[in-house]
C-alpha cells in the first residue's frame, strides 16, 4: 500500500512538473511597432528581423532558417477582392518562378482571424523545400500574410506549431 501511495504521489508530482514546463515554453510576441500579437509555442523560435517604425517587417526562425522561417507581411487589398485572388496573384508573380515549383492546395483557416492557407513546394540549392502561407483577413482592405518556409520534412514536423502561431495571431484591441 505504501508503495502504491508513493508511486501515485510521485506520478502526480512529475505530471505537474511536465505540465508547468510545457506552459512555460510559450511566449507572446508583442511589439509597439506593429499592431498585432501572437504566441510562440516554443522558445526555440528566435527573432531575426525586429520591426521598426519605418519597417514593420518581422521574421523568426525555428532554430535554423532551413528548419523553419517565418516572415510576416501586411498587405492592402481592394475591399471586394477575394483571398483566392490574392493567392493566385502571388502565385503567378512570385512562386511559380521558383525551381521545382509545385502548387499545393488552398484550405480555409480559422483562428483569431479567418483566412486561407496555401501550401506549395520548391527546390532550393538541391533541397526539397516547402511553404505554408497563411492569408489572414484583418478587415475589408487589410490582410496579413504569415509566410512559413523550410525544408519540406522539417516544416511538416513543426506544422502544429506553425498552425498554433497562425491561430493565435490577432490585432491588438480587437
């Protein structure tokens, strides 16, 4: 009986420690030079480009740029423009010229902001790469594009983190 009680107490203590360490890894990105915030699921995400008043670009890497790279851009669109049209335009102007470009599918996405996700693959320096871009509608004329790129297999392994970042992306004050 003592052994059972000891095991139960030991298991409960370990559970609390692991749960606390899991929650302790999450941090929130919040900067006065941009109007949005989002949660980073692990501390391994490091900021490589900090926003300024003149240049509101934000970039993060997941350890190494090839393992996962995030770039956030704000885009102005026409009030009646569909997200599918924005994705098609970007695809025609930028993506299709990448070596080994293969278009993926568009998916609906819902988090704090609603939008679409576009997946695609390409080759860079002989390595199979992929992109997972989230087009999130902030209002009738503003979308934010969260551009995740990395080695195809590496990006797949962190997809839950990538989705989590996009789900928690929100405009301050809304």
